[in-house]
C-alpha cells in the first residue's frame, strides 16, 4: 500500500501513530513492510492457506465476536443434509459435474429453500455468463428468508459448524509447511489481528491485485470477508475490507461501468436466452423478493429511459430489447483469443496498453496483427499503437510489417488536467475536477470522442434505417456542447447519471425517488444524489464536516462513508461502545441517526419484524444490516452468486512448485479456465524445468504499463531499467552477481532483466524443501525514454471463474545467467523439456 497507494497510506501511518498495529503479509519486503509492526513473508499463491489458518485460529480459540456473529451473519443458518463439502468429496463441493466442468449451485441453498426453476429454452447456459444461481435453470432469486437457524451455533449442519469442519486442517503447522511462514510468526500475526475485535476495537484489511490476480482470487477476498464477519469488523468504523485501486477512477470504471457483463450500478447485463426475452423475465431473474434488489425494476427502467428517452415506452418494454445480449465469454482474455482466431475485425483501445499490460502480451500483440483496424486514443504513442513496426515479434521476424493487415489509427487524447469530470476513488468518493488548461493541438477528451462518434453513427443509421439500427436511432443523444472544439458539457452528463423526472427534467434527490413506470431517468442509480438539484454538484463540494469528511465530495450511495453501517450498532440499536459509535437508534425521535448517513431505513425500528408477505426492504427485520442481501445477513456462507463454491477452498495456482496439500486429487480450482493452447502453454506442477515461483508487481515510480511514466524524464530517471528481485540464496545458487543480466523463462516466453539481489525476498522452506521466489515489475516496454523487456510476456492468458481475471502471481519460472540472445538454446531446451500439464 505504501508502494502503490501512498496517498491512502498516509492514513495508515496516522493510525499507527495513534497506536494501531500494521501487519503486512507479502512475499516481498517493501516500503509497507518497512513501517509495519509485523511483516509476514509467504509463498505467492498460498493465500487461502494463510487466511484459512487465521479463520481456524479464530474458531479454535473462540475469538469470534459472538454478539455480532449470531444476529448479523448467516453462521446460525442450517444447510441441507445432502450438501457435501470439499472435505467429503476430496476437493469439490456437491453439485459438481465433472463432464461439464461446472456446479449445480442449488445444493448450496439453505435448508427449506426451494430453487426456482425456469422452463428450458433448449439453449443451455452461455459460456460467458456467471453469477451463481443464474447458471442452472434458476429463474429467480430463491426466497432465502425461509431459513432455519440454531442460535446456539451447535447444530452440526449450521454454517458455523460447517465452517469449523471446513477449515479444521488449516492449522499453524499446515501454514508453516506450505506457506513458508514460521509458526511463531503466524501465531504472532494471528494474535495481533484478533485483538482488533469486539465492542471497543476494529481492524481493517486492505488488498489489491495481489489477491485479485489469481485463479481463485475471488475466494481469497471471500476468506477476508469471513474473517471480518467473525471478528465483527464489517459496517463499523475502522473495519471493513478496502479494495485498493491502482488508478484514480478504477472504482468509477466498474460502477458505471466498462465491464462486459454488468450495466451501470451493478445491474446485470441480459444474457441470451429465456431471461432476456422480456423485461419482466429479466426483473424476475435479477431482482429479489426481499432486500434492496427488490427495486431492480426501478433501476433498470430508469436506466433505459436515460438511454432511449421518449423512444422507451411501456408498450415496448422501455426499449429493453435494444440492449445487447451476452452470448458468451466477452472478457478481455476471451476476446483476445477470438482475435487470434480471426473472429474480430476491430478494436478501440482507450487508456490502456495491452501490448505491455495484457497477459501473455506477445500473444496479444500477435492477435493485434489479425485485426482489420485498431483505434488507439493516447497521450503518447504506446506499444499497442506501434506494435506493427517495432514489436519484438517484428524485430525477430515472426511478424512482417508489410504483411500485417491491421490499419492503425492513433488519435491524441487529453490528459486529466485538460478536461472536466469526476474521479471515483477507493472510498467510493466522487470528486469533481475542473479543466486546468485546454488540451493542446488535436488532443480531445473521452467525452468529446464518444459524443461525436455517436453523432456520426446515428447519422449513418438515419441514412440506412435497417431494423438492426433501431437501437442507435432510438438512443437519446442530446448533450449540450460548448467551446471551440464543441466539447460536451461534463456536468450535464453527471446530471443525467444522477437522474431526473422525465416530465420536467427536475433532478431527483436520490435513488429512492426512482420509479419503474418510466417517469424517471437515471444513468447509474448508485450515483443518484450526487447532483440533487440544479447548481448543487456535490462531487465539487470542498467543505468537510466532521471526522468522516461529509461535505467533501460525494460517496455513493447517498453519501454514506461506511457501507452497512447499521452493523455499527447492537441489535437493539445502541452503539457497541462509545469509542466505536457510528450510527444508532434515537429512541426519542424514533429514527436512526449518528455520525454517518445511516445505511438503513431511517424509521425502521431495531425490533421491527416483517409481517407475512412483506417484500423489498419491508421484508427485512430491524436487526438485519446487510440490506443488499435478500436475507439481510452478512454471508459467511454464499448460497447464491459464486460459481466455485459457498466457502473458500485452497487450490494451488495453475502452476505450482507443490501438489495441493489439502486435496491431492484436486490440484487447482476446478472452475478456473487455463485456456491452454499453442503459445499459451503451462508447466507441470511441480516442474523441474521451472522450479522458481514468479510474481509481477508495480513500483511507486512508474504507472501500470508505463505509457504515462516512461515518457517523463524525472520518473524514467528514478527507475531507468527493467530488473527482477531475487534473494541472496538464489543468487548464490545461480552464481549471479548484483546487477548482472539474467534471463527469466516461463512456459510462455523469455525476457531479460538486471538481477536485483536483495534480502527483501526470502528463500522459503516449503514441505521441507527450499523454494525461491522471483519478483518482476511489469512497467517496461519497447517505447518511451527508458525501455526494457515486457514482464507480461511471461504470464498466461487464464480466467478466474467469477470475474475472469488472469493469474499473475504464483506461476513458475526459471532463471539463466546472461541476456536472452545468449541463451536461446537453453530457452528452447527448457520449453521443449517442460512437463506439460
């Protein structure tokens, strides 16, 4: 966090100065480790073993916050007798279909809850669709409020006891043997973190790509959620889980979004099949009978009205049929493989540099050479724009410039100081920034490009009114423009995102004002309230009031600074303690109040019980803080929504130096997709040809793929050359001296780097054998002021099953002394002799 998120890390340092303990769990000793109270080095890819060890420690030592866990989580809920755990089935959960390589998640539902089946369409689930209950004929969210509970947590089939059984083997000894963490170090870390629990104390967990970029990364984060729920650290000040973002508005890009399978505000994209034939079928599937997603109809209809305006009417399902359908796996990884197979004609690349940043970058560059056209919008000519004449493949003769059919259009883009708009940060905080200077020359903003491209496409569709152009013709595209370059007014876009009444354009005060009858339009329901009335851009406010900063920017939803903050009070509505009070029930005024905007219905009393047949928020009791879940619980057990299990389970990375110590018959996540093919091969696990563990990471001095930092002299000077970090033990083993050139080889490729020999990376003992790790920053490429080999040439294209991200940590490599050109024969021998998985 100190290396990659230094602006946020200042608050960690403030907390430490006030007495907080900082624990850093990372294979590398970094700037964060240097100021931490405890540094825990471990083997990359063994995260669930470590986190599972913490959960085991909490359960075995009775350190969980019982008064929080029993009312606020589903720990007490009973699971059906026919459910089988990975402990029963040697590494898979019940519902596993070995032939289809997929789960029937209906066996993970609560006791007494019946799945809701859809009529068969004969089409089957699409490969790219996901989301738990969506995949096996479940047509709607089941009624999870029909649960049965044991408040003593003693029932053998309650979630709590299943959790205890599931993690029983994740002992400190197992952590030591396979994570490489000494037992004494682990116990010190576990004891320290578990003290941050109870009425008067909390602890937070921060993570970034070190958890997400794994073949079981979602379940790593699930482990953290389980740990925090057990300790009572969710929805409370100083608690929670912070997903640290590596860019100023990555949070915004998932909220609004740029992901293929969701619409703004985390509404699901309709998938091809029965669920998308009508708007009602879509709402039935993705809404819920109880909880806040009961309002799905209001949010999707308001979004459709924002998209299609007067063309969206009740008689045509508000234009729902104009939305595209997800017909398969349209993720980054999948469409690059489609590109390689000649299934894509063109690509827009805006604000990214996949020729350097993408997994198996060499393969992605070869994919670019199969396109008919490529549009790159950037501030400099990146490697993605220049692949056709100066990529390594061209220089090696694998691609010939004159034979590449791709027509490349490089369009100059405006920088962040050259345009109006908002950033949305890790805290979900929208912050407006005004244009400081006009963009030079022909540089233009994203708003300008998208708006004028839309104008051209709509005019083209108007001249050729075929049925397939109906959506373009219906699209509401009436933004005001200003200035010499006819720039769209950014505040107008934000007002549309906020939402308004269709009849008169009056801005709505928040998402509770949205309707399902077509009378309101809203571009992103969770952002509603950021512009509640004319002239009040809350993202542009800079008058912080109180400790939580209300009045400085706008945190979605409704300017809440801490989500699910009803959990910061006891079930009866009183604060857990004076020190940790946040929101509480005012017994005199009969409403929730406090230091934050209550994430709860203001007048719902703590002792409220839903009457029979109650729906939506009325269907949740007054002591159920997690209102986006249809049962109101924090989910230790996930009954619906994930593809690879209701509980996290340790699986080894797609390449590993060891066999799975927990489940020898199930080495890797059975739902993960390796996408193995020529050019995207994998080593065996273990593989004598590739004995070392490799991980990629970022540096403070450079930014992601380097397009914004390797072209700046002061940053280029701070980190001028590509390097890899290795331990003194590994350097001695290979007879490598500090600064010497080495070649790093994986089953996919080979790159050269300077050896940074440092004790910041330790040799670990794993299952009685030495295991060495290699750290590789991924910022360099063949353009810019400073150049270097591309780390992501070594990474495989793979997909975690829930979010389809690649695995960049915990893969296998080898090191050879000398530069790549000197080692071509050795590289060839390694790759030819590797054990094929």
